[in-house]
C-alpha cells in the first residue's frame, strides 16, 4: 500500500500543467482517430488522460478547442518552418520545392498528420468551424507562401508567367493525395506506398509543366 501511495505521489508531483495538457491532447488524438470528431467524448478523453473531466474543460472548453490545440501542436510548427523558409528564400525554385515535399513526406511518415484531413473530410459539413480553422491556419498560410515563391521564380524568368495562387493549389494537391493514401490504403497494402519518392517525382513533372528553365530529373 505504501508503495502505491508513493507511486501516486510521484505521479501527482509530475503532473504539471504542461504534462496534463500533453496527456489530454494525446488522449484526444486517440479518441478522434478512433471515433471521429462527433463520436469522441470529453469524458473518454479525460479517462484516457487519467485526469478528471473538469481538468479537460479547464484547459479545453470544447472539442473544437482540443482539435485546434492538436493542430497547433502537431502541424503549426511545421507550417511555420516551411512558411519562414519559403518567404525568405530567393534561390532556384526546384531545391525549395524539393525541401517542401521532403518535409511533407517526413510528416506523413511520422503517422500523426493523416488523422486531420480525415477528420475534416468526415466532419466539415457538420462542423464548419474545423474546416475554417484548418483552412486559415494551415492551408492558407502554405498557399500564400508558395504563391510568393512562384511569383519570384516567374519574375526572374525561371518559370513561365503563371497564376501563382492556382499554381500553389496545383503543387500541394499531390501532398494531400499522399496523406489521404496513407490512411485509406496503407493499412491494407503489403508494402505501403512511400510518399517521399512519389512527391519528389511530382516536383520535376510539375516544373516541366511550368516551363522550368533549369534541369530536372527524369521522371
């Protein structure tokens, strides 16, 4: 009994606000992945996080607040890094695009990101706030940064003159496909389709379509 009490005191001592929030978010991600946004229940999040339901509501008053916190934890730092790189980059366009797809492939391979587009596709009609948040904080920021990259490349004659926003949409489409593939087909494939080589090939095929003046790999 004394050992159990000691263990309980040690766990309580470790349960700082940061630890509690991390546990809650991990539990929420598991619940969202298994039950969807609508099916996930705050009491189950609390149970899996080993905290009270009141503690969950203290930090995250709604399920949307949980979703937004997860996106800020798992995706926003990658988006910020890519955005900072793209907006500050002034070199040849191909290395920049390769770096972006490598970042995307690594994120997909990590296994956490696919749950977010899956949730959005399933739940956006009933919970438009989820889609609006993700569109603003993730997709919109990447589209803007990519548009600026293509504008600079076109201005120096590296690619043909293009509608930069449309070009950004076209560029990210295969990344969305790779994410979708990872949670629809990868679980039933003998050998999951690797996102890295696919997205690298996309860069060179894409650049050919833009009349890229530099060298590309055979794809």
